C-alpha cells in the first residue's frame, strides 16, 4: 500500500526526496532507516520527523509514531499534517475520540486536507454526530471541485511554506487565470508578504467572479483593514453578517473594524456581546481591556487585563498590556507568576518576549535595574530574531529623499496640492513626547485629536507600485513624475479618507511619527498643513524605545544598533527638511515642554494660527480616546518623572552612546 506523499520540505534535500520516493514505493522499513539516519545527522528537520511518524504507523508501530509527533508538535505547533497523521495513528489504535480531536486540529489549521475531512465524516457518523458528519462531508465535496494543484499549494501555504506555495500557484494561474480558489490563495500569499495592495486587487476580482464567496469576502474585508480602509471593510462585514449573524469570526472582526474608525464605544459593546458566550476567552478579554484603556477607563481596563491573564496564565500580552499602562504596579505574586511562565520550556516565543518586557518594567519600578535590563535585553533579542528589518534600506531611502526633494524641486512646484489648512502633522520618533503634544492641541476647541493615521504611508505604497524589490524602489524618485493634478488629487483624497475620524472641527491631528520620512510628499499635496517635529533627548528617546514592545511595526526599536542608526537618520532627514522647507516645521523639545508648559503651549498655538485657550494647559482633563503607549501618562498633569529614567540603566548603555556618536550628548 502506497503512503500519502509527505508535504515538501521547507529545506529541500536530495536525501529527503529519496526517502519520499521510497515511501511512495511502499518500502516503509527502508524509508524509516534512511529517515532515522538523516535525523541523526541533521536533527529537527520538520519533514524528516513527519516521515518517520508516517513510516512507523505503516509498520504498525502507532504508539512510537505518536511519540515522534509529540516532539514534532513542540517544534512546529502550526504544522497541520502532524495533526492529520496523529488522527491516522489514533484510527489505527481504534481511538475515535482522540482521532476526531486530532483531525479537527488539522483542518482548523489547514482546511485544504481532504483526507482529514473524509476521516472526520466517517468518524462523526460512527459516533452518531450526524450534523457534524454532514458538515465534514460538504467539505469533502467542496474539495473535490478544487484542482489538486490548488489544494497542494494551499496546504503548503497553511503549513508555512509560503515561497513554495507561491511557486506552485503562479504557473497554475497562468493556465487558469479565472480560478477563484487559486486567485484567493495568491491574495492570501500577498497578505502574508505584506503586499496588501496586490491582495486587495486580487480579492476584488474574485468577488466580481463569485460575489457569493463568503470566505473571499472576509479575506477582502481583512485586506481593507490592513490598508486602514475601515469604513469599506465595515460594509463588507455587514454584508457577511446579514447572511451569518452568529458567525463569531465575522463579529470579532467587525468589532475590530469599529476600533479602526475610532468608534470605541460600539466596539466595546460588540466585544462584550461576544464574551457572553465565551466568558473565558482570553483574547476577547484583552480586546475589551484595550478598548477600555483607549477610552480612559483604567480601573475597568486593569480588571479586564487580569481576566485575560486568569483565563490563560501564560498569556504574555495580558501582562505586557498591564505594564504598558505605565502607571500600573505589579504585585509580588504577579511578578512570581510572570517569572515562572517566562522560564517554562514550552512557552510560545510571542508569550515569552511579552513577559520579558513586562518583567523589565515590573523590576524597573522596583529599582532592580540590572535584572530589569536583562529582561529588556532578552525580550528585544527574541523580537529582533523574528524580524527581517533592514536599517540600511531606511538609510538608503533617506539619501534618496535628499537627492530628489531639493529646494529647487519645491520651488518649481510652488502652489501645487490641496490648499486646505486642516491637517496638523506631528512627526518624530515614537516615545518622543508626541502624544503629549497631541493631547495639548486636542484640548483646543478647534482641533480634533484622531490617532496615528496610516493614509500617507498607504499613498507612498501606491506610488511605489507592485514591484517590491528593495533594489528597484520607485519612491521617492517617483515624486518627480507627479503632475500638478496628481498632487491636488492626493491632497483631496487625504482629506476625504480621513473624514471618518473627524467630527466637524476646523483642524485635525495626524500623529503618525514615521511621517517624518514623507514630509516632501506631504508638502507637495498639502502645502498649508502644519508640521510639528516632536524631539526628545537622544539617549532618553532611544532607551524608551528599547524598553517598549509595540503592537505592530517600529521594527527598528529592538536592537541598540538599529535604534541608534534610525535616530541618526531621523535627525539627518529633519535637518534636510529644515534646509529645503524653511519655516515649514516647528520643532518642540520634550524636555522644554516639561520645564515650561505655558510657553510651549503658546508657541504651539501661535504656529497653528490658533488663539490661546486655558484648556490646553489642563490637557490632562480632556476626555478623548488615546491609543498610544502614553495614554495614561497624558491623563495626568505634566511631571518630570520620565525625563532621566535612562540614567538608571547607564551602566549598560555604553553601546548605545557609542552608536549615537556626537548625538549622544545633544
């Protein structure tokens, strides 16, 4: 009897191919000997261990196969075929309940496993679960309508072999360009690679061909949200919920989309509705807590974060979120629990680094700075290891900005763009005091505080086009190709796309810090927008970033070398903007704001053309949604607490000083 073909190896090797061929010939004893010899030479290769388990099962050694699969799960918990193979082993042992559980785990990770669905249909019928049997049978029938090449590529994608999945699906789509399943898979690959624009286009085309394809519509809604197009995403989700109002996946994503539009009260209501049927769901408690924090309801947020940790004791994000309130102090019992979970050998990497950052903050608050630094250092190393961030690409882009965006370039384009004065951009580095400036300005009766808006970055991706090869970037050189009409169109589009975040005030704030890299583009499309550079002392700013775990992005903050080079690049580019756009940017030093609040408030308001209002001095009393890490800090009166915190860690920050060079004393 021939074996099922093993999934292709993530590490192609002639020896693996030879073992696979031996298995396909039914020579399982020979294949097992070869797999064990290869495992001895190169331990830990996923597909070798998988093939060992398959061979053991066919040799009627299912208990040994299960032991191999247990070890495989520890290393590759997302590998769907190990759960399918576990199901096959339990079938061989006539253990229906465990077989069902294993097959369910397999199809939850990878719906493109016809063998698992077929086995589930049989097992459900045997155990009298007729409704479930019908659902499984429908999946078998649906799989029968999908081309085997698409099923194979989908399986590869679900098991993390994204590159191999793409290599298989692209040639297939050249021959079958309107295969909606293949198109959807390519879109999911694009989403995985963060080429969201391509995914958007592909999924829109899928829905034109198959408007009733709900899974594709859900993917489309997610793609829109990744592009921060929350309003159209809500429309797609509402259409899905009309057909399946009880679908928890749709309902959860719908709540998250409301967060994206700033409708936090509605999001909170939706999350709490979901909790009714799943009161021990840790991720839901976390979402409730985040929303409460954003709304300024800190005591309730703390209880919700604690509920998340109670529901899953190793839930690192719950503990880090408590630490990220900046004002929360952990109990001795909580610190002991975090230490125990972080030291557990089988904890997930994501939970481990969340716990490291949380422990760093907890021990810093206790004055145990050396151990605190060790946890920050470990958390950064774990986070940096999973990133392919390249600081050299940012430095290259900076040089290109300076080459393209000259004083002559802007002089030749004077008068271009949308003349509206509405936007106020606050730029700089994270943890530079920008949230404080936002809160001050948002306390003014004419100014709307929104959030860190992604529109400008989205437009630059559009300008970049589909070619994502770092060596052939079109932006910012493509700015020279823009026409007067293009600049006007982008400026008007920005005002339209950001309207969803506004309530009718004359001015609004876009606090996306990384927009400092796009000030040339911003000036072209919105020449009357105000631009404020939030600056903080370099050592304080860089250290504050090193101890911050961001929800997403800001990958430059997880190593001393990266943050120092990024800070140097930031200063270099801001100096350039000052030279080619004199008077366009107001620089506000965080330390100066702390020392002289009123003087800096008046300076800010004068720059924005706004009359002085006392409420701006009492910014901490302003009730509004704040989503950044400094949310709780700006809800208190101004204080000097964080100015020199980095000095507690000075014995370990010599490499940072060296990497910053002359800036370290600036």
